[in-house]
């Protein structure tokens, strides 16, 4: 009889194997979603279009119209 809390044979319990498989599956799904997000393009503007931020295939592009004082 195995000691209480121990695992016969010293191997990983089935529950741990399932947990590892689930973690690997989640990692693959995360990589797929990151690729999808990289392929899409998003933009946002503020200040009536004075600042425009684009991400995705043009990641990091920021433009501004500049300010004029009267």
C-alpha cells in the first residue's frame, strides 16, 4: 500500500498530466491569438485628431498635426 499522499511508482499523477496538456494547449492558443492581433491594424485618435496612434502592422507609428498659436 502506498503512503498517504504519495504516488505509487513515483510518476506524475494523471491529474498533473492533464494539467500539463491543458497548459500546453493554452500556450498554443495564446500564440495563435497573438499572431492574429499582429495581422490586424488598430488606430485611435485624441485631441480632435491632433494625435493618432496606430498599432498592428504599422505598430508604433504616432503622428501629430502640430499646434499653432495665434
